[in-house]
C-alpha cells in the first residue's frame, strides 16, 4: 500500500466526522428535493426516492422508470460512485435521465453523502 493510500485510510474517520449533516440537508433541499424524496413516505417523482441509496444497486427501485443505461450500468452506489455521479452524471452513466449540472465541491459532496447516509430505509 502506498503512502497516499495509507494517509487516506488513516484520515477516513476524521473526514467522516467532519461532515456537516445540517449543510447536507440544506444541499439536499436546495439541489435535490425538486426531483428526489427521502423519508418515511418517500416515493419516486421526477427522480427515484433516495432512502438507503448507499449500498443499493443503480436502477433498482421498483417505483421509478429508469433509463436503460442506468439499469444496465452495474453500479452499486457508494461514496465513490455517488461522488462521481454527482460530479458528472452523464460521464458516469451515458444515457442517464438525470439532468443535473454537477456538484464537484468535495466538502459539499461529503456533506450531502453524510446526510443521505443518515436517512434510514423506508418501512
């Protein structure tokens, strides 16, 4: 393992604790909520609901009609894949239906992902 990988591994607990959930919630409300829902009554709208998105296979919620590209992408959403998708959706999944200009600020992406991780699966 190289020095950079060891450094990143050692810093991971600090990076996770540095995330600002309140900012992540604000970012979700301002940049995501017009298309996506979270929470106990979340359902697909213009985009799929995002409860328990981390660890979920892309294109797999039954109440949203995904693009063929998303269904066939083989992606399982995690911090790395979501960050890449948020940065440039069409680059990660050419043919996606998602219309989003992108979010590349690492702090904002980290805050948003921390917020999404805090949303429990719908019951």
